C-alpha cells in the first residue's frame, strides 16, 4: 500500500490517519505542537507533578454529530471504547442580569408536554407571539429550500437579514440574533443564513430525536478521555506519530507535491500528502505554482476567522450550576460555560494540582470586540490578566443575582488558553476559529482539490457538517481518505453522513428545486418582502 505523510495532528489529521491505517496504508503524521488533538487537546495548567488540565475550550457533542461518534466507537479504551466516555447532559441554565433565570431541559422528551417544550426554543420563551410565529416561518423557509438555493442564495444573506432582525422586537434581536454568537462565535450581521439556520435547526431536531442523546460531554479532560487513547490505538496500528515536528512547506514540481519540507531541514518523500493544518496556517503551504494547479487552495486565504477561546477557573467548591451548559444572556463577551467535575466520576481531581481545588468551571468567550463591565475594554485590547478578571466579573453578575454562587474566596487558580498572546496593544489569537461569513461557501475547498497526490483534511473543507467543529474536521478526514481510496483502487470507503432533516419537508424541497431551475423565488420570499415593507411603513407612521 502507498505511504502517506499527514501535515497536522488535530482531529482532521488523526481522522484521516485512522481511516488509512485500517486499510493498510503506511501513515506518518507530523504535528507542530507537543501534543496531538489540535484545538481539542488538553494542556498542563498547573506546575505540579500531576497537573490540572487546561483546554482551548470545553468540548460538547450535539446529537447531529455522527462521524466523531462512529470514530470513537472504534477506539479501544480499557474494557470498552472511547464512546463509553460520553455523558449525557440534562439541562441548560440561561442566566440573565435583568430578569429571572431559565432552565431548559436538554434531555430527550419522554412525554407529550416534553415534546411540546422541546419544539419551542428556550431563547423564544416569553417572546411576543408574532416574533415566535415569524421565527417558525423563517425556519420553514430554510427547511423547504432546495440545496442549490441554500448554497447560492441563503449563503449570500446574513442571519440578521434573514430573520429581519431590524424590524423585530429587542427581545427577538437579543435572543435569536445575538444569542447565536455564543454558539458559533459569529456576529449575526456577518454570519451566513445558510450555516446559522441549518445548525440552529439541527440543534432543535437533536432534542426531539428519541434515538440519540440531545447533547453529550466527556467524563474527563479531552486528552485523557479521547485523544490519548486514540494516539495509543493509532500507534499500535502502525501510524508513525511525530509530535513537536512542524512542517514548513511543500516542494512542488510538475503540478504535484514532490516532497515535504520540515522545520528541522528534513525532506520527507511520500506517495501522497494530506494537508490537515488550521485555516490560518494553510495559506503558507500554498505556493503560487500550487494555487495555479488547484485554484481552490488559493481561496483558503479569503476565509474569515473569529475568536472563541476559553479560560478555566479552579474552585474550592464544585459549583455545579446546572447538569449541562450555562448561557450568560447579557454577558458582553458572549459567555458560555460548563461546571465539569460533576461529570468526571473517575477523574481524581484531589490528586491533581493544588489540594484546595474541588471544582472546575470552564468558560468560553465568543465576543472579543465588545467592551466589558470591569475594565471597559473589549477582550482583544485587554491583558491576559484583565481577560481573566473581566470574565470572572461577568460570571458573578449573572450567577449572583438570586443567591451568591461565586465568590473571590473560591478562586484557587486559573488557566487562559495559551493561544491568547499579549502584545503592545492587547492580545493576539494564534488559534482563531473559521467562521462561515456571508458568501464564504464558494471559497471553501473540497477535500480533493485536483492535485493527484494531495488532499485536505480540516474543518474549512466543504462538508455536510459545515460548521467549524470536531465533527466537520472528522468528516473532512473521511473525505480525504476516500479521495485517496479512489486513486488507489480501495473499495472499502469511509462512511460519510448527510445532515438529517425530517422527511416531511422532502416534497417541498423537490418543488423548490423545480422553482429554482425555473428562476422562481421561494414562496416564503414574497411573504418576507411584504412583511418587511409593511413593518417599515408602520414604524414610520
């Protein structure tokens, strides 16, 4: 079988390595960091013999994930598999500075009332009735649109415009416009309606699917519960894993990759190469000659990124908050969190780090451009210490409204993602996140870019999963492997799943395919246009 060199040991790189080695390819992986897993990896957070973990941000696994789950089921861990390390959540706490807290269930409904509650988004609770009806109309528009309309029309419209946010209530804008930023680090004014709407629908459908848990998280730090067993399995299968060995460039000759140049000066020859580095790194591997052969590679530089990074707070108490996520509705920095230790049944936190630590609150900040409440600056203009203290202040203002849950005396230690690096004017982010901005789909390359010995395996590849995530990276790895299987005549392909939507919408999609081919608008477009005009007229009366 051919030998394949993979550049990048994140989820995409490990996923393609997994598929290739199980079909007897010779596989070598070069990873710049000293640990595998990319943004999903855990890092040592405290200077102890057995340190506490720190992470880029907490991991969560919604029901629409398929590729990651199937891979986990094939990774041995103890007497079972890594999939056994997934734990179902039950609740999402929505905390607000002004107004009462709300708790939304994330468990699969087991009663008629439960199904009705699941069908109503938590963010839509207490909204004006006309806004709820309008949201349902917008979602029906999306779900009855054919794929071509979604890709060529809805990808060119922002979520903000699609939901007509300027003409809705302030509550609607806050909960269904700006609230998406805490999920995908994407301002609604620039985010593609195709992506935001599709993922929003998938999250809703996931809760109503009786066959899968709505949302799961790991029962320990990501590396211990997933990445380390994966690395151990791949090594046992014969994958040559090389951490701490960054690659620098491809040497191109005759329209194909001749060799891979490593930072230490070594040249690596292989039958085929996989580029599985992050979106901000990939353009450095695309020489003018390579972009001429595969123009899709040149388009990667046009993709946008945003910041979505995490901080862990190590506490003297296991402040559980809720059995699942916490969403901070009024936080200027679009915060979400998980209180983690309650899910770590077999993790010995008492033997890690400072003796006083009993709880870990893992928080993600998704808005780095809005001024905070403590220092009055956006996160990107703060020092690392100011970021940590500002997020802590925003948490306390949300969680201490009805009772005192967090106090400064609880705080033992903290860990801010080391990708956030201080500069003279604040901080820079060395690990940003791909965002699906308006019109960006056409700039995202396929896994197979037409270079006969190069494929791509990263979350900016065009995938069904679409959103920058572990799931999309894993799917991209499968697509990259399948491209190589096609070239080398391997019939056993890696499985790739479509996003599932209820079958009841299929007849409407078929009808819309015909309308689209005839150049006709979607029926909902006329309704939306009339409503926007009437809203403006009424607003000016």
